[in-house]
C-alpha cells in the first residue's frame, strides 16, 4: 500500500512537469519605466533592480528552478501578485494619487522589512538589504513623494490659471 502511494506521488510529480508557466513578459515601454522617468541616483536604481524589479516590473529573470513544478507555479504567482500591486515598468501610467500611494507603500514595506519577501531573499542574496540600504530607499521615496506633490500642485495651479483665462476670454 505504501509503495502504491509513493508511486502515485512520483507519477503525479512527473505529470505536472508538463504544465509549464508562461515566462513571456509583456512588451514594456521604457519611457514609462520608473528608473527612466524618475532618474533616481545610481545607488537607488541598483537597489531597485536587484531587490525589486524581478517581481515588480517586466524585467523578470527566471532562475533554473522555475523549470520545476510546483515551485514554478508558486514563483509565478508571486510575480503576478507583485506586478499587480506595484509595477515599476508601468510607473508612468499611474495617476498622481496612485503613484503617491505606491511610493508610500514602498516606504512602509521596506521599513517593516516585508519587502523583498523572505522567500525571495533566500535564493537572491543581492536582495538582502542592509539597514543602511533600506534607509537609502526610504529616504529616496520620501523625497520623491514631496517632489511629486509639488509637481502635482504646480500642474493643478497651471490648469486652474488656464481655465480662468479661458473663461475671461469669453467675457470680452
């Protein structure tokens, strides 16, 4: 009986190897990528690439173990979930409010050491951020939020001035 169970498990493991994950990522427009748009300092850009972009952009590098099921399914789920929450490859398509919220979440998750995920850090030593590296990321995103707010307020003021000019033109 025990041998049949073991044989059944081995057979199931072999069969699921034929059900591969889709490793093709969508074409990304580099003009809307976070690093292209925001041009962070090199240190920040390198930290984002090594600790974040694998799950939070379309620049996914699939390691060898993503050819083994069910591990590949688990990792693919993490990637899809990560891209769904924050996708640096789509940063330029975010509204101000959404980008501000995402930047706020980056600060929170990095500060609480929730990101990168512990399971990711196991296989990716470059993603094991030191306290100093975490602080660099948090400081950058705090400053980014301030800059984005200033830009948004200037944009809203320009739009308001433009609409008041339009209404005064109609009065003459």
